[in-house]
C-alpha cells in the first residue's frame, strides 16, 4: 500500500527511542522519589505498616502477569493509542472509543493533579531559600516548560527525563546505603514474608498506594511508533520498568522501616502530622546528613516535574491518534512539520492544565489536599479500568487468531490480571469518598467522571461509525510496518 508524501510527513518521529529511553519515559511517570517520599509513608501509616514490602512483591508480580498478555499483543500492534488501540482491535471500535475518552480523562487528571503537588512542594522547598511565591506560580511555570518540551522532538524530552530519573534514584539509593551501613535503628532483621504484618491494618489501602507507584508502566506501548524495533524494544522496556520499580520500592520500603525500627515506625509517622514528605526527609537528614536532605528536597520537585512531563506526552499522543483516526477533529491528528511531535495535542493539554489549575487557585483550594488528592485519584481509577479492559481485549484478540502465542500469554495471564484489576476498580469506585477524603456528592461525582468519559467515548465512536463505517472499522490498526 502506498501513502502520499503528506501522509508520510504527518507521522510521529520514527526510530527515535531505544529500550533505555522508553524505559526512562515510563519510569519517570512512576516518579520514584515522589513515590518514596509520598506514597510509601502514607501506605505505612494508612495501609498495612511493616507488611508493605511484601505488598510491593505481590503487586510487582501482578504487574508482570498483566504485562505478559499486554506485551504479547504489543508484538502485533504498533499504535500510539495503546489501550485504545488494543481495545479496538480486541473488543471492537465502540469499546475502543470508550477507552480513548477514559484515557484522555485519566492522564489529564494524573498530570493536572501532579501539577498541584508540584506547586505545593516547590513553594515549600524554594520558600526555604527565600524565593517565596504562591503555589500556582510554580505550577504555571511547570506547565510552560512541559508544554515547550511536548511541542519539540520526543528525544529531547527523553534525554531530560533520563537525567532527572537517574538523579532521583541516586539520591534515594544514597539514603538507602546510609541506612544499610549504619544498620537502622534496631537492626536489619525485618521479615519480608510475615503474613501477620501483611494482613494488618488496611491491606486494600496499602494495595492502592502501591498500585499508584506503578502507574505509567502500561504506557510503553504509547511510544511504539517512535521506538526502534518496537516488537522487541517495547516489551523489553516494559519488563525492565516493572522490575526496576518493584525492586527499588521493595528495598527502599524495607530500609525505611529499618530506619525507625519495626516498633517505632507507626508512632514516628503519626508524629509527622500526616505530612507525606516529612518522614523520608527526616530519615535522609538523620542517616545521610542535612546536605543530602536539602538536595533531596530539590529533586523531589524535579521528580514531580518528570512525571508531569511524562503524562503530558501520553495525553498528546492519545489526542493525536484520536484525531488521526477520526474520533476527534482531524486538526488534532497532525504532527509538527519540523519536530514530528503531536503538537496540537500538546497545545490542547497545556490549555486545559492552565484552566483547571487557575480555577483551583481562584477558588483558594489547597494544591495538595484538593487538587492533587481529588484529581489524581480519578486518574488512578481510570487507568485501572483501562488495564482491566485491555486485558480482556488481549483474550478476545488472540481468540480470533493465536498469532503463534501460547495459552498462558494469550489467555491465562490476561484473564487473571483483568479480573484482579476489575475487582480493584470496583473497590475504589465504591469507596472513593473514604479513600480520597471527599464527602457527600463530591465522593460520587468524581469517580462517576470515568463512567461519563466512557459514555462520551461511545458517542464519539457511534458518530464515526455513522459518518464513515470504513474508517470506524480501521480503528486501532497498525501504523508502522
């Protein structure tokens, strides 16, 4: 099949990303330092305490099981629409349309929620150096920088994110090493496989926080059209990301327990006043020195920035694919003539971020307690929903044609992952108010946005089917040979 010169030009930049670049783009969304400073202490306190390291082991295994079927399908589908493309090819265009709208909602919520966290953290960190500005100023600065990177070539973003993520890992590993060398508060003999600790406290809450540390691992397929040899690059990057994130948080959470001691962990955390950033910085100062703690504060801000940039990239590519394939106006389905970036999607996301952050600032709402907690949890809920649907799409896809894949990859693993993800989605949806601190109607309206997005996506797909049945039938098709 031949394509016109215009069509060939209107493509994402091919052969731009290797295994390492894709892996770092994925890991940056998981934000290692943000997870260690924010999610892990809260998971200790509100979840299952010293049972958290075992929780990380089990969730890592769940992510690997999910990846088996997901990567089997990735070997046969190369489309920046990722969840949307997989769902369209497995379950049909109507389901694909629903997932595409959920994806736009979810990744926008993750990115905009993190902008609140970044603004709050930056105001505190830089305020300590005498640079005092309202939180929303820092958020707007981040929006401008991220928008600039999203407009330019993808390999520029990848290089910057690689540097930031490496620095994140380095600073946390320095603290980990200091705890290991000094032996912690009461020694290092902390059993990893203690089931009593695992089932203590609130295991569901612990699982939710741990799952949040892995959000983004599914996005390796978004870069399939820009990766070198995507049939091998994407799976390798995905497995590398999962294993790296899992081992990092397993070791770090174990040593964070050792830093205070098993018996002192919860009392120490309770004394912080539920500030999710205080504990790790206190540990860093105590074991590695005040300079390391200060540097960690700066890297905490850049960690959030890296995650914001990664989610911005996801949104821009989903918008581009939806425009290219007819679900959104065709004006969104174009790439920049020079940078071959999905610049229209990048511009749209930047505008949305400015509006939402501006609204929260105008209303005087808290950037962390309100913007980050409320909005990002909608994103988590939507991503878990898409992981469940995508798993069932894998089964449906290979039922039509096994493509040489074995039964474990094409049926067993995706069914197990899909059912577990579905159970998690239902639990979060039914208990959203309690988990996020939203009460009354807000606790119902916010999770309902995921369902509303799905309905909007169905309507977009239905419109396309009526207007152009042939184009509807080609939703999610491969774009690279």
